[in-house]
């Protein structure tokens, strides 16, 4: 995070700074990822001035930058795999969810996206011999669907399965949850997550999983109509890149859930597709499509991945958590 104050940006006086803060642009980073029209409206300044302010903020925030191939290779060597707890699902994922990547879970309501998210929030805390990353979890909850009771049930399920005496209370203590009230807030919470992960870095439980459940709900609700779609996509792009950066910086898994919409023009195949357009599609490293099947069964399809074949796995969503059917 940049230590610079908003007032230090050229063109930002105390009154403008105040208006920006009121609108949720509290940091240089938040200004850096805003669109000129958005900033112009909230701060009641011209778009040209807004663009200048944004450019200055981008430079100050040092967003992006180049690194050498050997640095990237060193970081890739650290990639960890987070077990889903299910044999077929893990195999399809080449061992589990990768760190330094975004894994997107999409599917219709009740398909199990939030359940999978809860399960990995438990699994990540396990030691490596049990498929975990010995880490803690940060959850950005946009729909108020985080349920500590489910975590407790899943920890109990795991205790039985693994023959360990796991303490649900401790698992809950390693899950840091924040509600996001709108898309700006959701984006700012990634900054807060970075701060928190920095604090946890040298603790016994560094943050190794960041969950955004759901990624698109606020963006979808706030940006209706074609006119604002470009703005939305620009913000979404920034958001996704902030998430990727989190994954890289902390060698963490990033898991996001996504809704589907019906494809009215689909005569063949599955008439649903994830929302968010090509920006989500291109930024998520692994895309998983969840479908309801008989009873507790769910079919999970790996739709897109840089280095794994497409495939399907069947799991069961039970009270004890995600298990092999
Ligand atoms: P939306 O967020 O609405 O889009 O859906 P989602 O994909 O996140 O669905 P979610 O993960 O919340 O799945 C809900 C489903 O999980 C329920 O319909 C149940 O089938 C199952 N489920 C949730 N809790 C339990 C539980 O305690 N026991 C069992 N057996 N199943 C559960
Ligand atoms: Mg859900």
C-alpha cells in the first residue's frame, strides 16, 4: 500500500480529497483503479482533471511492473496444491487447487459453489500431509452466505475421516471474514486483505487462501444497461488483477464463485454460461462448472486450464462436507 495521501496528488485539494474519501476512494490504489467518469462524478471535477489524477495515482501506486523470467520461475517452484478432500476432484485438478492462481467456481444456485468454498476454507488449514497448506483464510462475503456452523460440521466430518481430533474453534479462528456491501467496498477489501496477510505472514498460519463469494453479484447489480458495461469491465479487470497479485505475493490460492446466466441463443449443449464476460474468463486460471445431479451428488467440470485436460469429477455435498460419492 502506498503511504501517500490523496491530498498529495496533483489536482486534489482538501475538498476534493474529502469527497473522494466519502465515496470510498480512501487510498491511492483505489483512485488508481477508478475510471475517469466515476471519479469526475464523485468528486465533481472535470473528466480531464480526473484522468490526470488517476494517472498520477497509478504512478504512485506502482501498479504492475516487470520482473525477470528467473524470478517468475523461482515463484512457480513454490506453487502449492490445496486438496479438495475428494479423490476424483483432486485428480482432475492435478492434485488440488493451485496457489498463485484464481480458481473460479461457477454454476446455478444450489450447485454447491459456497459449499466447496467452505470446504477449502477448512482444508487449507490442515498440514501438508493431509493436503492442506497449513494456512489461514480470508473471505470476502458479498451475499452473507458464510456460515460458521457449516465450518464446524465440516471440521467434525474431517476429524472422523482422518481419525484426528480437530478443534472446530481453532479452525474458525483462522478464518477472517468481511462482508462487502458494494463493488467498491469489495475492491477495497482486497487492499485490507493484503494488509491482513502481511500481518499474518510470520505467524504460524499465513494467509494461503482468499475467497470471494460471489465475485459478480455486486458488479452485476450495480451496472445495469449497456452504457456502463465498459466501466464495469474496467473495474472488474482491476479487481481480478488485484486478486491475482494477492495470490502471487502470498503464494495463496484465490477462489471466486460466479453466477450463470442463460444463453438464449444456445440451441445445442448447455444453455448456461458464467457472467462477467471475457475478462473473468481470461483472468481465472481454472474454471470449474458445477452442476446438480441426483440428491447430494454434484458434477464438477474443469472447463478451462492452462496445463490440464478438460474433465469431470463427481462429488457429494453432505452435512459432513464435500466427500467422494
Ligand atoms: P448460490 O450462492 O445460491 O448461487 O448457490 P451455491 O452454488 O453457492 O450453492 P450452495 O453451495 O450454497 O449449495 C447449497 C446446497 O448445498 C443445498 O441446496 C444443499 O443441497 C447443500 N447443503 C448445504 N448445507 C448442507 C448440509 O448441511 N447438509 C447437506 N447434506 N447438504 C447441504
Ligand atoms: Mg453461494
